[in-house]
C-alpha cells in the first residue's frame, strides 16, 4: 500500500500558482522546489507537485489537458467545518480563482468548489460522519 500521495498538476506560471496557494494557507517543501516545480504540502502524506507545462511535458507522451476547457481530474479535500469550506473558497476567489460549482448541503455533507488559476477543480467538503444516513 502506498504511504504518500503526490498529485502532479501542470501550471502555466509557477510563481503565480505558488502565490495563489500560499494565500489559501498551503506551504511548500523547499527541498523539492526550483524554477520548474514545487511540492505543495496538502497533508501529512499528501502533496501536489505544481509543475510548469514545459517540464510536465517531460513526463508524458500525451497532450496536456487545458483544465479551463476540459476536466482532467476533480481534487477533493476535506475541511474542519462548513465555515472552513466557505473560507477556503472565498480565499481562492479573492486570490484570482473562480467558483466552480455553487455550495451543496446534503445535511451530513457540505461542499463547495473552486477552480485555481489553471482551471484545476478543487472540491472542498465537510463531512459529519456521525450524521451519515444508515
């Protein structure tokens, strides 16, 4: 079983992406950061490698997806509360991102989502596991 997850995302402007995610409260591992990529720390063992499109092309034979036009992946992260969900989406919009979908409240689960500067879709949700219908 894997002990760490590294998500690789192509970005157009690495500095702008770092600034964007820094404003959302994320930090970066300087050991894995240079002018072509950075390692964004999402959780204890969860990371997103933000990689310039030029460098990203070295890792695939396929075309890079234009995430502003096509969905390549939905990135889902949990939050501590409904308020934290809304706070992260607000911060993302304030930093130049956009709302991807309007909030959805299912009672036991609440979610909202944003698109980052490159169009990658981030689903932020709070789940009250004690209230999950049986």
